[in-house]
C-alpha cells in the first residue's frame, strides 16, 4: 500500500494526464461533430469517425503512457488495478481525475459549440436511444460488454505481455490498442444501423461529462456505459488467470 507521500508525489502526473485527457475528449468530440455535420455523402463521415478515433488514440497513448500509464479511461484503470499493476488507491485517484477531465472538457465544448448542433447531437454524449430511433438498454449492454472485451483481449493482452511488447516495440503496441478501440466503435455503429445510437462509449468517464451537463435522454440507459465495461473487465481478468504464466 503506497504511503500518502507517494500518492501526493503522483499528483502532478495525474494533473498532466487529466489535462491531456481533456484535450483528447475535446479533439475527439469536435472531430465526430465535424464528420456528422459534413455535407459529403453519408458513408464517408461514418468511415472518417473511426479513422479520427485511431489517430487521436494512438498519439495520446504515445504521449500519456510514459506519464501516467496512458489510461484515460476507467476501463484501463480498473483492469490495471485487477491485475495488480496499480494499487486501488492510485486507481481511485486516476478515475476521479478522468471524471473531472470529462466534465471540464465538456464545459469547454458546451461554451463554444453552436446551440443547434448541441441540441441535435446532445453535446455528443453517450446515447442509446435518441428520439426513439436507438436500441434497448439490454442490447446496449451487450454491445458495451462485447466491444470492451474485444479491446481488452486484443490490445491489453499484448500490452501485458512483456516479451511481446519488447518484440513489437511500444509504438506497435499503441497502434494495436488504438486499432482495437477503432474496430470496436466501428462495429457497434455498423451492426445496429440506428441513428439514435451513438455507439459504444468504451470510456465511462467520457460519458459522464455530457450526461451531467446536458442530461435528458443521455440518462436513459446510462448505467450500461459503466456496468458493461466493468463486467467485461472482471470477465477478462478471470480469463487471464487461465493464460500461460509468460503472459504476466
């Protein structure tokens, strides 16, 4: 268990990570809104969104991993805590910072976003049923669980394998993790085909900011964005216990 002094020394790193997370949230949100507001043909923006997610995730992982582990999401913080990579106390600090970062980011976004666009896309919050055109909470939970598990299985399994990390190089590992996130998001918006469904969150903290600031339909089924990923983390952790010891 870390001492209070050790936790306090980690605060500047958490502060930097929170600032970077805020920038990530702002950049990701404006990229998605720009694609959705594009006047080009419909299929093109749908492909641009996952591409934007990949580029942003890759470069922010490259920047933040040396500083704070590159979590930027309670999902990665929780799985690191389960695997014993970080302590529960540090996990609590990280998740709190991520949630604060989300709120700050969406306060900035809300202050600069056009009001009509804000209403149309509900501040780009995590939404499962917009105007009756989305999906049920049960289906949203299944997607959230499945897509999070995919990200953990494809990306985190490689990241936890020290030998493979050394063979591939950290940049390749970051690319694999970013690609896993991109694939999960693209699959979620492709298989449903529902305009009122914003796709998997993969980051409960990101979903918190717009829900607090905008509310309304964003609270419908909001629990799936927390419960789905955390159940996926627990199932994935149990799965890793069956892996060869070389993976640890």
